[in-house]
C-alpha cells in the first residue's frame, strides 16, 4: 500500500480523506492476495493522481474517450494498448523490474534485457546457421553477417543448443505482418541453434529506424506530449535454453540519431553495437554479438 | 509533480532512479502547461505503481488485454471505459474535486452533487409541471408524486425558471436505450421548468436497484475484486439556471440495501431520501426534494 494514501499531493487535504480506503474496502474476502495488493495500489495511485492535479471532468472524460479509442484501434495485428504503455515507458519499466538480476561484480554482466515489443512471432521458422532471414530483398537493405557466441555467465563456457531467435523490420521500416504487399510471412524472422561451440551465424539486414503508426491513439498521445514517434534502428533477439534464464533484447547501431529519445525507452548503453565493414559474396557489413545467460536458479554471484 | 518520484514505494531503490524523469523529459517544449502537469503526474503514478507492486510481465500484459477489451466492448450506447472508471471510484472522485464548494457554516448547504453516470440524455423533452415521465408503464412500477422548490443558497429566495432534468431506470432496472423492446425513447426522462414560486412537480417511479451489465470488462474487474455489481435504487436529477451553478445529483431511498456498497461510490448522506405514502388518482408515494443553488461567481460565504 502507498504510504501517502490519505495525504496525496498538493491540496488533497481539501478532499474526503476516507474516500480511497472506502473504495478499497469494498473488495471482498474471496480475492487473491496478490490481486488485492496490485489493485489496491493501482486504485490508490489513480486517486492520488486525480487529487494531485485536481483532474477536471473534461479531462477525465477525455481519458475515458482515449481508453475506448485504444481498444477500438486494436486488431489481431495491432495492439494499441501495448503501444500506449510503451510510449509511457511502462513496458520498459516492467522489463527492468523483471530483470533486476545484476552481476555482483563488474567482471561478467549478464546481457541487458530490453522489451519484447508487439512484433515478435511464435511462428518464426528454424533456419540453419549460415543461412539468411531475408526472404524478400529490399533494394535499400544492407546485408550484414551477424555472428557470436552464447556463453554461461558463471562458468564462462559456451552453451551449445541455445535458440537464437531474431526478428527485424525491413528497410522500409515495416515488419512482415504490417507489410503483406512486399513481404511474405516470416520474412526477416528466424530461429538458429548454437553449435557445439555455442556459436550462431546468419545473414540479416543492418536495421532501419522507423516511426510508430501515426494514425491512432498512441500517436495522438505523442503529439500531445510534443514527442516524435521514432524508434532507433534495432534488431530484436530472444535467446533461450532449457537450463538458462532467457534473454530478450534489442541491438542498436551506435550512429543512430534516435538513441537518446527512443519513443519506447528501450535503449541501454551495452545494447549499442558497432557494425563493421565486411566483404563476402552476400554481405557488406559484419556484426559480432555475444550473449551471456545465467543458469536457472543460480543465485551465487547474483543479487536477488 | 509527486514528491516521491525517485523514491516510490517498497523496494523501488532497486530500480533505476532516473527512469521516470527521463521519460518525462522527452516531452517537448510545445506542450500546454496543464497537459504537461497532468501527464507528468500520470506517468509518475503509473511508474510508482509498477515499482511499488513490482508489476510482472504477465500482470502488465493482462492490463494491456483488459484495456483493449474495454474499448472493444464500448458502443454508441455503452461506454465501458466510463463504467470501469466508475467502479474504481474515479468519476465520484472527479465529481468531489469539481464540487469542492462547501458552505462556510452549517446553516444552508448547497445540495451535494453526485456523478452524471452514462445514462443522461441531451434529448429529454420538456414536460409540463404535473405531468408524468412514465410513457411505458411497467407492472412493477410504484408511481410517486415528486415535487419541491429550487432555492437561492444565498438569499433563500425561490428560483423561477430553473430547469429540473430527471431520468431514471424503469422497474426492470433498465434505461430506455438499454431496453428498446419495452421502452420508447425518453421514457422516464423529462425536463421541467420551475414556476414563479421556484416549484416543480411531476410523476415518476419509486426507483429500482439494478446490476451493472455482467458481460463485459467492468464486471470482470468487479469479479476479480469479489465485489457485487449493484447500484442502489436512485433517481438522477440535473438542475440548471443561467445565473446559477448547476447541480447534478442522485437521490436514494433510505431503505435500499446497497447504499453502503454502491458499486460506483455515488451515495452521500444528504442524498438519501424518504418516500412517503400518498394517495391521489395516479400515485401511491410522495417525495419532496428541494434543491439549493449558488449564484455563479459567488464566493462570499463559500470556500474556494
């Protein structure tokens, strides 16, 4: 429970000091304790917010209309509530909370996590190491050979058989299911399994910065806040293995202009990477990216 | 701004203390100051809530799905976001904030306000004093003669020409536009104009308690909180006059079993009324209800 339930922000003493606790007390006995905790805190913060800013009827009604419009904009391939919570920083914060494990010393840190975002697909196919995720070439795409090693955070040994799941927008800034005219399903998606040395290697694109959709409530909210809708260019990865805690994250080219003001607050320093010039028969760029996983249940050198 | 932005609730020191201010600082310079104030406070409280309960990814995603479902349940005649904010107490709180005018002494109080609710209609017809709002009799309806005087809070004199707008559910617990099979438009709605003595009089029903709809997200939320969906029986009124501050409120029979646990928290002590036995050719009950209005701009005896 918040400690400021009955005092709130500016001027809240002008208002009934018992109201919030009366609302919370109407909850019945047959409730999960965790649900009671979460909803009591949520109600307290909603009320404290309203008292703190002395929310007007018109502002409240604007919020009501906004929330209705969020659901009405969502479809099977568009999750507007997800996007709104992203532009408010909530998914990134939830990700931080979930991944509060920090290596006790600075020698080996687990790879930073970042948000999943709304574009991951459970249907991405397995592909062989050395193959490409580019099914539908885009004339502006710059092909990159990406490779690295998945390593045990504790032993420092490579992890064979880890699944390296990668997805990215094409060079027009759109993911496959946003762009059925130009992309076939699973274009720029794929799962790779690390070899006996914990290594993966594949071809993808240097990522392209893109704008969130500009036709819905999330963009209305950004406009209201005088914020741009741009995400820095990024590659999504999700690395899993049955014996390790998974890592979902995003990688950003170091020269991207939107790193500081990412519209969903998902950039972290150690996720900014350097694409290097390279030359083989497929690629003109190279990216080496190594991932560290911590064993499930391991708490020895880790805060928790 | 909340004073606890960087400290939050339990355990928040485990999390990046700069995150919330970084999100707020991405707002641009071209923003209404009031919008900046409201959204900064909203973002701070959302983040503090998430840190305080250490919101999990699954809980956050349940919230995302819930918000999408709210908008998808709303239609032209059903405002689910309005209803959800009502069951969380928010409309009642916004009403309290808006109507913080309190008479300085106990001699004459302005009539307490209560929430508008989602069933007011701008299209209710004017009717003559002495007429009925019952267009479609319900066999379980108990007809009541309702009457009273609209009085100036400061001078104590009656207010001629005030508009007394009344609406209520029928004896089946449904409003006209929820019940097109049994009710014609504007059944149990009407506007009356006070006579030269500030008096109105009309026939209506003794009100009937009813359940909020049980097929949508608001009811899912009530179920999660182990709360009932009942509103105590009530009559809505909205009293207006060009020279006075309007009053929107609800009146509740004193013997209603749901007064203490109204699902939208709209009951106030001075809005609980006594229906008395009565006998004329139309009615078996009588309700006298007098309303006090304060002049627009008047601050003499009133806190503000």
